[in-house]
């Protein structure tokens, strides 16, 4: 009780304290509130946007003309945007196509379609969705432009109204859309003070205001129109997004239940007249729906069909023209006869080539069109392949063609699960029977020629594997595991079709390539003339690798495992490893290596093209081709290196800092290397010495074979190779015997005995030198009398030759000819003679010399 009393006492105390405090502070609060209200009333409002300054009277006419021109530009651009026009034309057709495809796709998704059908259906809907982002961007850009124009027009209208009011004239309100009184619409009411304004000026102002308001109305109407179009576009995009989400959901459900029975066993399927009538009705409805979709697609993409026809006619005409040029080549080279098959059937070849690019020609093509294109390629493909492969392999080809036709029929009836399932069972049973026949047929084995035995042996090794898969697929389909059966069975068949298509395409490409390098204009290329076989083999090898890679990707796609396989390898390639802030992945390393490899490959290709086809066709001074080749190689490799660094994931800004630090290190520690590198660049551009020049460095003389990054190589006359730093070729004295031309003067000294006529000797030596075939007539050879020697009359023969690389041999030939000419003239070439005067001789030596016994034993 006491504790409660104390609690109440404290509560009363705090309440009383609060009341006293409020009473004491009330005047201050009231004063502050009054002061605040007073300040609020007295304080100016935020600075408003300054109103436009009225146009001066002298500028009204010019400003009105400028405004009118701007309004015309605005009005002309309202309905002429290509992107908006495209959306207005394409959106109704796309909507109609969606209306046709959506019911069929919904029906297809309710029938548990195969993963392959789901993949193709998803591609069709994705292709429809691909154009919506661009359309939305175009509409958004145009709406933003209209908003800007509306704001600009609003400001213009305010300016001109303000100008009119400044003249003490009341503007007439803008005419309503239904107003027809033109007199009231084109007049202004002058007020007091405005009577001195010319009526023409007032009329011009009012006309400008009306034009601005009319343009505002048009802009608002166009904006409303685009907003409506944007709403419709968003609605159709939502339909596509929902359908794609539904397709993904069905696919994920099918993958998660791949090993679960998804249909009743084939013998438990409901049968009877009602079921048959239902199948017939569903089949008819499906074909009608697909026919409507094809008709709508043809109406929308008529230009694509026209382009296909033009391309087909062009290829047929080109192949007919090529056939006339190919037949003479076959007469010259009979071994090329088999390669002429593609030219002997130009229509079939053209059909196959155009259908191969049908994915580009017909984007977003419906399934029935794809099936029709595949069937259109069937007959020409058979015609060409039957002439390209061995006759003993015809049964395999015929079986693949039949299976392909059944697959196309099954693809068209994908929305009819029962018919599609029965067709698949029949297809698997037919494949099993055919493969068993191939394995047991001895007649087929005996017909295979030796050159095709390896291919047939490989096929027989693959057959048991395929036979097991087809058997599993047949049993799984019969038991109700339809999705699993379709994946493995259709995957093997699709892989075989893809291999057959690529084989045909490769054979056609090989034939075209064989004759392309033998006819103009390719036959006139220097690299084709010299390296035709090498180029042909390399191009074909590249095409084969491209075909193999494409076959692997499409086969993975056929088995519906491309995405998980790609995701698996992507995870491996993007896995990061590193230390601190530096991280690198296997993909970065591979990208770096591939980029560097491609850089070297491109550098080699550029050098090959320059040397084989460019330099022989242009007249360049000596050394320029080598300089161009070297510099182009440096540029390609440097650019490739930086691209490889970027592909490696290194930030180029950080690399710039490292490069600066590296440059400082080069400046201090690698002066000689940098000096030699820069000297090499100077040699390439200034060309004091060029590759192929005969140079002399001290005691070394020979041909300059190469100018490298750091050093150059000189091959001496003795066959050795001297490595000379580039800086030495720049800073030291170098004798270049072929700097301006290939001429070299030869000097041969010879002496004759005293008593001979010098004029006759000069004549003999000049004739001997002039008779050599490698001696130039201009400058003319000659001989000079040098002077009187100790033992002979000294002469020097001089002659010029253009055989700089063979000057030693020419000089030797001249010396031999001169000696023979002097000998024939009876002129002696003396040897050195000395007179010896003996004043004192030792007696013992003299006695010994006298006591020498002669060879025959007699004494002298």
C-alpha cells in the first residue's frame, strides 16, 4: 500500500512539472510561431523560371519566318521515322502470326513433345522476340523526341503570346478542332496603345501562334498514337515471354522426368472409331493451322522468297557457265573428271547450296517450311551423292533418305502425339531391320572396292552401337518412355543426317575449289600458280575442321545436351585461380595463346601474299619490299600481343603503367638492345644497306641476308655467316658495293720484262679483258701503265662487271686470259732478280764448297 502511494506521488510530481514547463514556454512558442508565420508570409517565394522576353518589334518578321521553318521541319518529321513506320507495318502481321502460332504451340505443349521439337519451337518464339527490343528502343526514342518537341513548342507559344501581349493586343484563343470560322481564327483584337502596330505584323504574330498551337496538337496526337503503339507492343512481347516461360517449364519437366514413363504402353493406347476420327480431325486441324502460318509467313516475307529465286537463278547460270570452262580442263587433266559432278548437275547443286543458307534466307521460318525445304533438298542431294559415292554404298544412302523423309513427316505431325509415336516406332523398327541386313549381307561386303574398304569397315564397327541404341529406343517407346526414346533414337539419326549433309557440302566445296584455282581470275594470281596444291590442301583442311566442329555442336544439339555440355566447359574455362588481386582462368590462357597464334598466322599470310602477288606486280626500289614486309609483321604482332593481353584479362591501363616502368628499365639496363632495335628501324626506312647488298665490314665481305630486330646477318664469300649488331651498321663505316647499282670495277696488276713495248702490252691486255662476256662495254675496259718497277714494267687492267656476286670468279678469269695473251705474244712476266756481291769469304767455307762432290761422283 505504501509502495503504491509512493508511485502515485511520483506520477503526480512529473505531471505537475510538465504543466509548469508548458505554461512557462507557451509565450515563447507562440511568439516563435507568430514570427514564423510572419516570415512565411513576408518571405519571397522560390525564384521562378524567368518568363521569356518579348521579341522586339524589328525582329518579329524574321523570327516568325524562322519559327515557321522550324514548325514545318517538326511536322514533316512526325510521321516519317523509319523505325516507327516499320513497327506500324510489322506489329499487326506479327500479332496475326502470334494468333496463329499460339494455339498450335499450346496444343503442342499439352502433348508432351520431344525435346528436339521443344528446342525448335523455342527457337521460333525466340526469333519472334528478337526484334521487339529494337522496336521498343525506336518507339522510346521517338516518344522522348516528341516530348522534347512539345516542351519546345510550349516555350515558343509562350514567347509569341508574351510578344503579342506586349503590343497591347489580346490574343484570340486557339481555334477548336471543330471551329470553322476562319475570320475569327485569323484576327487579333487591338487594345488601347496597339493602334500604331501595322496590321500585317499583328497578322503575322497571330498566324505564328496558330501554327505553333496546331503543331502542338499534331505532336500530342502523334505522341498519343506512339504510346498506344508502345502499349500494344508491350502486350505482344508479354505473350511471347509467357510462351517462352511455358516452353522452358515443359522442357525442364521433361528433362526431370526423362527416365519416368510419360505415356501409356503402346498396347494400352485407346483405340476405336472415335479415336481414329479424333486423330483425323486433329491432323486436319494441325495441317490447316500450319498452312495458314506458312501463308502468313510468305505474305510477310515475300521478298525473301524472291531473293531465294534470284540467288538460285544466279547460281544455276554461274554453274552452267563454269561447266563450259571446266570441260576443257578435264580433257587436260582426266583425273579431275569425278570433281565435275557438281557442274554436270547445276540445278541440283544450286538447290543444295541455297538450301544450306536457308536459315539466313528465312528467319523465323515455321516448321512446315523447314520440312518443305528439307524435302526440296532431298532429290538433288540423292542425284549428286549417287555420283560422288561408290555404288556399293547406295543402300545406306537410300535408307538414310527414307529415314529423313519419315523424320520430316514426324516433325510436321509433332502436334499429334499418337501419329508421331507410331511413325517413330516404324522408323526405329526399319532402322533395326536395315542394320541387321547390312551386318549379315555378304553380297554387300563383296561389292565394296578396296579403296572404300576402310570406310565400310568403319561403318560396320559403328553399326552394332547404333543397332543397340535403336533397339533400346524402340523398346522404350513401346513401353511408354517416349521422351527418352526420341532423344536417343532421333539423336543418332540426326547425327547421321548432319554428317551426310556436311559430306555433300565438302565434296561440292572441294570440286568448286579445284576448278576455281584453275580458271580466271584466281589462276592469274602468283601464289596460285606457284603454290596451288598447297593452298588447295590448306583450304580443304580448314573446311574439314569447320565441318567437324559444326557436326559436333549440332550433334550435341540433336541429343539435347548442348547447353549442359557448354555450361560444363564454360565453368571449367571460367574457373578463377590466382593470388591477391591477380586472377586468371583457363579460358584466359587459351584466349591469350589463340590470339598470339592467330597473330603469327596472319603475319605469315600477309607476308605470303605480299611476296607472291604484290611485289612482283609493282616496281619498288631495292629494300622497300623487305621493309614493308618487316614492318607489317611487327605491327601485326604488336597489335596481336596487345589483343592477347586484353583477352588474357589484364587491364590495359595497368599494363600502360607496367609498360612505362618497363620502358625506364629499357632506357637504363638495355641500352644496347634498344639502340640496336632503333638502328634496325633506321636501316629499314633509310636503307643505307638493304637485304641482298654486298657489304664489307672490316675484313668481312659478303651478302646482307637479313635485318632482324637486334642484329643483321652477313654471309661471307667463304660461306660463313657473320652476326652484326644493327648499331654497328649505323655508327661505323660500312662499304656497300651495291648501294646504287650492281656494277663493280675489277683491277688486276701485272708486270712485264723490260724491253717490251708498253703500247703493245696495253693493247694486248685491253683485248684480253674486253673478250670476257661478263665485262661491261660501258664503261669500257682499259689498261694503264703505272710505272717502272724494280724488275718489271708495271701495268693495271681495269674493267667493270655487273656480276657483283661473282666478281671473284670474273677477276680470276681475267687474270687467266691476260696471262695467256702475254704468253701467246712472247712477253715474259719476270720474277724478282738480285745481284749478290761477295767481298770476304771464309777460307774453310770456300774449301768446303770446292770439295763438294758432284752427283756423278767426279771432282771439279
